[in-house]
C-alpha cells in the first residue's frame, strides 16, 4: 500500500515533468456539489487528511494544508509524518491560501491546478493574487489524477424520471419558465452545472453523490436549443425517449468540455459563479459577454408548488413519527441499555429506512452525547463512540431522502437528572425556535431581517451560536439549498434573498458550550401567505416537522406566557398530527410528551 | 408682484437665448443638505409649489412637476392655472423623471440644469437616460437664477469656533485621523462638500441653514494640504487665525469651482456620491481616478466621544424635562383651554428656547391631533390648525439644537376617553420601542438586522409603519445623520452599516391609521458595549431620552410580564433622572406619571 509520502513523491515527479512549481488541490467536484464523490477526493488521497474541508498546496519541497477549527485535532494527527504543514484557517496570523500564494510564489512560477474542481468564485481571489505576482496559472491539468493508483471510478448510476404527480410540473413548463427568466436577466444563453438545478429542471433523479439524489450532468440552453450532457451508462432507452420527445438534445457527459469549446453561444451568457467551475468560466469568457447572477433555477426550485407541498406535508409526518418513536426509545432505554452514539444513529437510520419511499439519508446522522453535541458537525465514530448515560444531553440531527421530499430535524433529549444551567439554555433555545416559527413578516423580508428573532433570546444571555439560524431545504434534492437562508450576516458576495411563500427553510437556533453540552432544536418551516392588506402582503411560517420537544428541559418560570402558549400550541399540533398513527401505550406516551405546561 | 405664469414666460425667453429645449429644476443645494436655504428654492420660485420635495421640468410649451403622496392635494392647489402638469410620483403608471426624459426628449435636444444642485447620484439615472437618447445635457447654467427677481441673498452668517471642551477632540487630531482613513480607502485626496462633515472636522458651527448649525463651505484634502473655502463675510479675524495656525489654507467660497478646475489633485480622489454635486463630479472625473465611498468623516463623526456623550446625557435630561412639563400641561389643559396644534407647538418651542445653550430647533415641531397625526411629516398650519380635544390622540415630535447636543423625541398623549383599539395600537408601539431599547446584540449588527425587533409586534397585528425604525442623530449637527440607520430595507445603493458603541440613534416605531390616528414613541438611544467574551462583543442601547410614556394608553393585559418590567424599569429611570428638578406638585405628578403598573 502506498503512503502519503510516496504519493507526494510521485506527485512531485509528475510536477517536474510538466514543469510545475506548485500544485493546488482543493476540495470540490466539477458541479460545485456540497458532498463530493470519492472519485474527486484528490486532496484526501494526496494528504491523508479525511475532513470535509481542506485546501492543499504542494511545492517542490514544502506542502501546506488549510482546514478550519472543526478539524485541527484530526488534521494534526492525520498529517503526522507527511511533511505537510497544517494551516489553521481562521486563527489569527494565519494567511488565507490566496494571501499565502501572493506572498510565497515568485514571478514566473508555474502554479498548476485542476480548473474543473475549482469554483470560479474561489478563483477570483487567487487569480487576483496571481496576476499581481505574474505567476503562470495552469488550470487544465489533473496531476493528482495522473498519479492516483486505483482511483475510484467516476459514478454513472442509472437515472430515473420523476412522474408529474411527484413534481407537480412537467419539464416543458419548467424550460418555458426558465427561458423567460434568462431573457429577463438580459441574457440569450445559459450554462447550468449545478446537478440539483438540472435534476429539478428535467424532473430526473440520480444516485451519483452521497445524500443527494443527483446524476452527473451539464446543461446548455442556447436560445431555443437545450443540450443535456449525461453519462452514457446512465442513459436508458426510456430516458432517451423522454428527453428527445421534448426536443432536448442528449449528448455524452464525457465530451462536454470539447463540445463547449466548439459551440457557438448566443451572448450574453448567463452564469452562476457560485456553482460554475473555473475551467468552464475560462471557456465561456472567450465566447462573449457573461452575465453573472444567481441561477434562475435556484430561485424557481426553491418555491415549492402545491403538489410538492402536499407530498412534503405527508412525508414530514411520517418522518416525524419515526423520529418521535426513536426519541422515546432513547429517552427510556439508552442509559439502561448502555447504547452508544453510533448504535443510536444506526438504529434511527434503520427505522427511517422502513418508511415507504425512502431512498437514503439526506446527510450523515449526527448522534452526539454530552460534550460531543457542542461540535456542530460531529459524526459518531464506529469504534468507541460515547455511551449515552444519565446526567447530560443527547442531540440527534438527521433526515431522509424520500419520494415526496427531503427531511431534516433536530431534537435534544435530557437523559436522567441534568443541572439547571443546561435547562436554562434549553429553554432559551426552545423560545428562540418558537418565536421565529410564529413570526409574521412582510413580503420582501430576508433571512438577514428575521435571524435576530431567534437569536435575540440567546444574545440576551451573552451567548451566540456560530452558524446561521436556518437554510433552505430542497424537494427530493439537497438538504441545504439556496438562495434564501436565515442568517444575520450574509456571505459578502451574496445579497440576501427574500423569503417567499412556498419556500421551505430550517429553523435551528442552538447553544453550544465547548467541552460541556450542545443544544439544538430544528423544525423545517414552510413559508405561507396570511393576508394582503393596504400595508402589504404578510407572510408566516407553518411547521412541517411535528416532533415533541423534551419537556424535562423546560423551565416554565423562565418563559413568558406568550412563549408558553406557543409551546403548548405546537405540542397540541404535534399530538393532533401523530395521534392517528399511535397504538397501545404510545397513545398515553404521546399525550404525556405533548401535554400543556 | 410677478406670477408663476410670468416667471415661466421669463424662463422660456431665457431658454430661447441659450437654445435650451428643456430646463430641469430640482430641489437641492450644492452640499446635499437636508434643509434647503431660501436662496436655493428655485423650483418653488418657478412653480409656486412650496412642498419640500419636487422636481420641475420646463419645456417650450409644457411643464411638469413631480412630487410624492404627502403633497398631492397641496400641489394640485398651488399649481392651479400655472399650466404645470402634476406628476404623482409613486402612483401606478406615472413615470419617474428619468424615464419621462428618456421617453419625451428627442435626439439633439438641449436639456439645461444647474449641476451644482443636482446630486451626482441622482444624475446617474438621468445621465443614463440622456446618453441613450443622445440628448445634450448642459449643467453649468442657472437659468432660474438668471431670471429670479429679488432672489434671497445666499446666506453668509458668522462662523463660531467650538471649544475642545464641547467637541472632545481638536481639529488637528481629526484631520490626522481622516488622513489615515483616506489612505485606508486607497485614495490620495478627498473633496468634502457635506456641510456637516466639514463643521465636524474643523470644530466650527454656522447659521446658514434652518435647523442645522452649519456654514457654507467646501474642503479639499490633497495629500497633506488642506484647503477650506468659506464665505468672506463669514470669516472673522479670530477664525482666520484659528485655521491658519493649523496650516489650513483658507480660500473664498466663491472661487471654489474655478479653483478646483485649476487644482492638481493627487489621484485616486475619494468622493462620497451621496453628498457630492454633479458639477464637482464632472470636474473631478477629468482629473483622475475616483474612489467612491461613504465619506470617512460621516463614519468618524457618527461615533461620539466621551466628552460629547457627557454633554449629550446632560442636555437630553434638560430637553426631556421641558418636554415632560409641556406634555403635562397639554394633557391637563389642552381640551379645557381649546389649545390648537399650532399654539401648542409654539408653546413647546418657547419652553425649549429657555434651556441654556439653546441655538434653535433641530427640525420644525410636529404637533398633530387626531387624524393629522397619521401624516408622518405634518406641520400644523398657522391658521385654523386643529384644536386638541377629548376623544383622540395628540402627537408631538420635536427637538432642539444646543451647545452640547441635538435632540429629538416623540410622545403621543391620550386626551380624555379614547377607544380600546387605539389603546391596543399604543400598547404595541410602546412594546416595540421598549424591546428595541432593551435589545442585546453582537458587534457587527446593522439596523437591517435589528429593525424587526421593533417591527415584529406591529407586524403581528397585520400592520406596518412605512418608514424606518430609527435614524442616526448628530452632535450639534443634523438631526438625521448617517451612516447607520435602523430599517429593514436599506436604500438599494447603500450597504447597511454596523451600529457601533458611541453612535446615537432614534428608536421610533409607530402606528398610522389614515383618517383616524397616529402613534409614535421616540427615544434617542446611545449604543454602548456590555462585555466581550468568547462569543464576541455584546452591545446594547442606553436611552438618552427620559420622558414619561402616557399610561392612559397602556393595556396591561395585552403586555407580557417582560414588557411590563421594561416599561416599569424605564419609568423608574425617568423618575430618577427628572426628580431632582421637580418642585411642588410636580413631584407628585412625576411619581404618578412614572408609577409601576
């Protein structure tokens, strides 16, 4: 078996052959996907570092890996002996990759990277740094791929066609609507690389990437012509007929880059820099004027139609039911039976798999006890994960992919006797979640406006949670989707997007105390209109998630009457929604778990 | 006396002489001031329309005046017989001036305007419209001025120097700090046209504009050189010595434009398009690269220093005391004595004038009874203003300019028996104001984040107030100042600015029901730091305003215990702050007015 040292040696040999001074290896795939298939894990292959966020820069003798605070301990361990220096991203005095490159590289140096996996947005900073230093930037090589022995095959799983009864809107309609949006943006053609956008547009689903039912694809809309590039092995006869009936020109995924170079595109060309890769950006900018905007499909698919909403309401009840049953079991048995975090996650995943229409998890289940729950993206290890025992909190954040929707929910349980401070934190998180869930707001509001409704009760304690309050949730697609989000500070490059009726967003405030405990309560909310009057159009949220909130953590004397009423109303609704499915002693349990306080 | 018809005739004759096809006359002065001195009221002179917002376009035979909804009735009346067509700005189907010009003017047409009073920002739209139509745009004429008989003299009142004990920081320090900011913005020179910025920088105050203690001036910072242009008549020997000792080059205001044309400026030149006029913009863009940004002085002056804060706290108590006494008098006597809105305003203005250090009002007092209070910018007419009587609400919004600060406060009083609906609205407004006043938030927050804390209780009723929740307040300067504001929607051109310790902002939610009643409660808040811990730096507001809130309007049963506690705490503080100044039956009155509910 080859080691990281051997791999770096092979890479440097290859670098010599192509006269590269530095090789930049980022974490990404050609489509800007959130989860990366194994085939694209070049950074992991070269460095041995397995975290989900990392940027590797390899020089002739030196090498550097940037990752964030979640992974410092792990990276330190995994990089040991590799000669790669850990760059603690976010720590004071640690330069970002772009600043480092600007400082380190000399005029005339050759910097190589695989431009297909570099986002065109990410590149801007590096490109700027590079331009100022007059470094040569070569982006059409894949040096890691060249030396990777036994590289996992790129996936090409069969693609399925979703029936209209699941999507609520056929592809002709969607393409028609998209054409109008392209025109509205002042553009004449559009290149789509985001897999989720393409799946939505063509009513297709695939299985090429973990937790997201998408298939590798590229789409070019050129005036009235639509080109869809798919992997040959993924195309069935049925699929081909389906697409060709709509006059969509199906082409092999493998020839996309050559084809794009040859193609005459009507300008201006609409692109979304957040998902477009740098290689395509380079090709397109030679063809004509580019118009940069949020991909119109991103906006279109974020507003769910009435059929999608009907399915969502249905599947969320089924998903809530499973989560509620799991939570009851853990609460009553975990401590007695010495269940550990990993076993608990496995149990929940299996229970969820029993739901009709289940197609997989929407993200790896977070099952965390005690201090582990303070780590927002904790994944319980297979070996020696913490045993759930009395005296602390157990947090579970999980969701599934189903025919009929993508789910996501978090609850935190009190196991045995827990101290008052943690109850105080829990009570505040519940208040925060409920206040946002019950907000009424004018159309036009963004998540930047609404975030403080949830955050203020936490800020009042002199505490903060270092993440957004909510993210968009896809429909049978990514569990995180744009364009709207609930955060008080947006990414500087992105304008805040209004929250519109039909959007589904998570509502997940929390309290995280490093080394002690973590609390998060997460419901998914559907935005709906209440009324339009002379002051404008008023919107509110309706929960899709109906799972009891652990009353053992509630300090009633620290709640306002309005907060108590919101909690009781929510629990009454939970009881109402889940009761039809309850039998035997479950009936009494549900009544007790959702009783008014 | 000449009539509007005669004035338009004279203008058209002048237009013929210079071969102008259209004359555009906006409302503004060369410094982007909020209040305009009479000398610059050309639009009013030409059209007869006296409202504060209007844009006039005069053709050879036709003429058009744009104004907003506040002024439709008044404009209709004032324009009668003038042949000027009223353009109801904001109404559906009514084009904006830029769109109208684009539609109406033909290629080759000559459009004249006085570029000195046109903001460089405003012009962009018009310039764009004009460029596309290939219309000639001549901006160095003042045709209205040419024909204006008995035009009011441009003001040149004496300028006074503020002592360090009032400003807390001398001009050398301020210039030093500004130089750093210019450099930080990547610029080498800076032209300042905002009068408030210049007054702050040089620790001067003037009397050229109503309600704002400023003097006409221009400033050029060119590398290390500082040029200050002032009106000759405004410069005393003492002032000249003061400025020259600091090596500030004093020049006549009148030669500024010629001087600027001749001057060699180091590029890039920093400009703030929100206050810069178009004429200067035209001159500067020929000189070198322009860097557009919020004027650094705007940011510097918005953060009050400890000396300024000491004076502010002191003067706000004195101002609060006067307002409290006035409110008591109105509450107890208005109905009995048949006092009208205008008399009430006059009375309050006179009481305020008795405060030591008073230099004038900070804006015309809004004194409004019943339905008049629903108009946000109502000014009671001298003749036949409404009499304050039982059965509705009286709103007073007022403030003063003092040595030691600029004040602004609003209270709404219940006169006699008022129905429950209005009490419900009042209670909500009080809750809204108190929740924002008691907010705790992380440094970095903007008014776009915080606005909903006040607005949510109003939105919960399915109502909205059509204005921001708060504006910055100057120190012995404009009562409205940037860069921060508390609004949920910012002007598209302006990024939201963080609210920082030392800033003073108004907190003034309201309810306005057209034809019925208006409610506004306004305190000025000082932002202060609470603590810095591992989660960040936490800020909050401390009120500067201490005036009782009318308890007759409060429905205790519609408040949460936390809201009641905030009200009682605020009233306890009001009692505490004002009691030392109370004598006789005032003592009992204050206790009653601020009693815990």
